[in-house]
C-alpha cells in the first residue's frame, strides 16, 4: 500500500520539476544528487558528533546478478513483444491488429500534441498507482469476505446448537 504512494509522490515531484518549473531531467538529477549528498554529509557529521559508528559497505548497495539478469530479461521481453506486434501489423496480414496499432499511435500522437511529455507520463503514473491501489483493495476485500464468511459459518453453527 505504501509503495504506490511513494511512487506517486516521487512522480509528482518529477512532474513539478520538469513540467511546472520547465527544467530538464539533467537539472532534476543534479538537484536530487545535491540534496542526497548534503543530507548524507549532515547525517555523517551528526553521527560523528554523537560518536555513533555507521558501517558503510558499498557491497550492500549493489543488486545481485540474478536481479540484474531479471531486469534485463524483462526489458528484452517487453521490447521483443512490442517489436513482434509492430512486425505483424506491418505485414498487413492481420487487419484488426493493424488498425489497432494505427489507432493507438494516432491517439498517442494527438495526446502528445495536446500535452507535454511530462504531463502524459505523470497521468500514466497516476493511473498506474490507482490500478495498484485497486488491486490492493481487492485483496483486502477478498480477505474480508473470507473472514465474514467464516464468522457467519461459526455463528450459524452456534445458532443450530
């Protein structure tokens, strides 16, 4: 539940920086790194003043080889699937797929003319977060329905006695 909220907040900050302030991504990255560097320096000085030793092991910050392979495989599968759909649509054998691709590209083109790329990306991020929230609420409602059904069965058995 917290992860979509963090993503939404980060996306809002990126949108504010890029669209509202009309700054570049490079400026955003440098601002974030400056804030992180200053925060870590202040924390380091604070810990040194309080005589707290903080072990800094860069190996803990690295991702495993399996995680890196999984990320690369996911990207390769996504790009491969998109390339496959475009290849089939370009041959013209599947007229329905062709019209779906053309309509999707036309809608994206019109959307790109109406709004900036940052606005479209932010709207997509908001929709994605809403989708994740909806999924989490469905899992909560499934759990609640199991709980209430179990409670009804127990109360029904007690009423029968």
